[in-house]
C-alpha cells in the first residue's frame, strides 16, 4: 500500500462526538495474512515461556483459551512495518495531528470452542487478568497510573467479528456523558479493572476481518468470552501525541515516534 485509508468526514465527526469510529475492511488480504502470521508467532512465544516456567497461565494468557501478548517496543520487522506504516500513519495524522508515538502493541486472541482439548486449561477466577474469558468495562487510560492526555487506540480485526465470538463493545461518549478518565477498581473475580458499573448494554461492533476501530483511550469498552467455534484474533495498536504525562515526566518510556507525519517534529 502506498498510502493509508482516508477517513471520511462522517468518521472524523463520529470520533469527535462518540469517541470512536469504524473503518470497515480497510486492510488488504496480504496485510491481514502477515498480521495473522505475527499473531501466531506471538502465541508460539507465549507457549515457550509457559513451558519454560511450567505453567498454563501467564498474565492474561491461558493455554488453549486466550492470549494477550503485548510489546512496549515493537522489534519484529513485519509487525513494525504495520505499526509504523502508511495505514497507521494516515490514521494518526487524521485523528491526532502532526505528531504521534507508538506506545503499546498487543494481540488479543479468544480461541473459541475449537480450542477445547486435553491441552487447554480452564477459565477460573484465579486472580490473573481476564481469568473468566471476558474483559470488563474499562477505559484504556484507566490502566495508566498517572494523569495524561487521552491517546489513540486502534483495534484491528484479524477475523470476522460477531457478537458470539467476542465483539469489542463500546459505550459512545454521547450516551454515557463521560469523556474523561475515571478511577477504576479491581475486579477480584475476573482479575482486571472496572470503571463502569451502570446498566448500559453497550454497542457491539461487528465487522469483517481487516476492519479497524479507532477510539479514544477514555472510551468505555469491554468484550465477552468467545462462544463461537473459531478463534477471534485482534491486534491493538496505541499511539500518544507525547511521551510525557501531565506532570511533565516521561510516562511511556518505550515510545517511538512515527516518522513522516511532520518533518522536523520533535
């Protein structure tokens, strides 16, 4: 691809009003294939670490059920080509302006019933993140310990996403009336953080593979357990306009600047 997807006026307006917008099926099959290969390599690395430590649960990853490998600094060349490539550069330019830093990249894999085998562990409340297979209502900024400006989260669907297989579910700014970071509390059962305790059911974002959901780090979102047969794989890529928190101290120590947004930007 020589250039990234152009966001429409409607998509830009929705991002500003609701805190998110959906870019349906913007990635070509070749890019999808590469990202799926990178996802599989990340899972293999998780298995290797599990084997070395003699465990079946490693953070939010549970053998045969779900995987959440993440990276502050992206070293794998093929993955870097996407994180710092034209598609994400165009998105950052449209939604953030002339300066952006890559701050976090993470795969999110919910395996589905296909994975049920003698080699899979189980979902159980054991204190580890997402131990029950769901992700509770939260803001991404709720996981950052210091005050900071909102940043951009981009959720890339590597498979078709349905309500049954663990769709990203959001509460638009216009419906919740909250646009700022709130204090999150620990969920002792699911092992994650919760920032919303109301009754809004949320809006499930179903989409074809290759779609990208762009949303503010202050947007409340969640995802249920995958009840379908096939895996639901996604890639989360996050960008901030600065490496620093509100106090001026470095907050994202592994942040890397995207080049090509603005020549000479510092």
